[in-house]
C-alpha cells in the first residue's frame, strides 16, 4: 500500500525509490540475521514476526504478484479476498484461492515458493548479441541448490529510443533463450525490465552498456543500478554524470552532484551546478549543489565565481 500511495501521489520514480529501500532493508536482515520463510511459525516472541520479512519481503512479493497477473486481476482478487473473508481469521491459502478464482490460474507454485520457502533468487545473466543474425542469446544461471521459478520481463533498448519486451519463464538452474531482434542497433538489455523480482541479479554488461541503460531506460531501478556500476572510464563517467545532472527525478540530480565531489570535475559542469544551487525545485539538490560549490575541485577554480 505504501508503494501504491507513492505511485499515485508522487509518480513511478518515487514508488520505485521506495521499493529499492524496502529491498535493501530485506537484504540487510538476511545478510545480518539470516533468512526465514515469509510465513514463519518458528519464533520466540510475537514481536519477531514484525520484521523485514513480514513487511519488506511481503510487500515485494505482492508487488511481483501484481506485475505477474496484471492490475485488473490483482485489484479484483484483493477485493474478492477482503469481501469473502470479512471479519474472519485467515491464512495465506485464502489469499491464494481468491487470486486463483479471479484469474483461473493455478498459483500454488507461486505461493509455495514465495510465501513458504526462505531466501530469494540469486541469478547471473549473460548476453550474446549476433548483429549478423539479429539475435540475442540470453543465458540464465542459478545455483542448483537454490533454484527459483519466476517470470522475467527482458527489455531490449535500441539506440533510436524504441524498445522491445518479452516475458521469459525461468524454471531451472540453467536456461537459454534466443530473442529475435528488430534489425536495429541495440543500446542496452535489461533482464528484469519491469523491476519486480525480489532477488539479486547480476548482468554481464560493458561500461558502455551500463551507460546506455541509464540513457535509454525510463525506470528508476535501471538508472540506479547503472549509477552503482559507475564507469571507471573517465569519459563515460562524466557523460553519465552529465545525464544524471539533468534527470527529471531529483534523486539522480543529487547523485550526480555528490559523485562530482569525489572527482576532479570538468569546468563546464560548474555553471549547471551553480544554477541548481539557486533554482532546482528540490531542496536536497539545492543543498548538495551549495556544498559542492564550496568543496569540489575543478579544472578552473575561478569558474565557480
């Protein structure tokens, strides 16, 4: 419900920022105290139920279910669940049955896995592009001891600004898919192109492909991951910072300014930062810009003034 409110009130970027924080909170508990199933019966005190699994992972799983069945079926299923079970005690099977009755699909596999199994997918993805055949081969790897079944929306972003999406169903520890492309130059590929998988996904992208991911994808999560993979190549790094500095979402403008303070900054960025210190619509960006002007090194220090 928090995600839904942020999406309604502030837009998709703010909702995805919230989702990222929820994901980080869940991983923080897993790496610190260990994982347990979402439906968890083995606790010493009732307060232990109110943790980053019940809340964070619970919300992430519902978000994934929403993406899988679609908005119309998702909200109709929730309405049926609440109506049929009003003023009664429930368990997770009532929720599953409401979704199955609404969608006509057997969802036992989804609920058994995401509600009763501990942990999350850890996936490695490799891409092999054939420009001659206009085909993209996607290889997906999971540890044989930790195999998850889940849908993955792969999005191919072309350099002309268009995109192509295809849903894949991952079921085994080793999967190979071949996508026929649209006879255009490929800029970037994103495995979880709708940002709904509660797991760890590693993609073998070049620095240029990460840069293109930020440039071509409209999604917060893709841009955020591209920023995390900030290029070691100084030219690409500065190009990425330049894009982020003028991004429509304040988070990336703030990120770009703070990234500049860690490196020698080309003088041509300084006027933009000065303008943001005075006129940016978000106070966090204005604050960072003021701090940046007073602390960062530039090729020509006098250009600040």
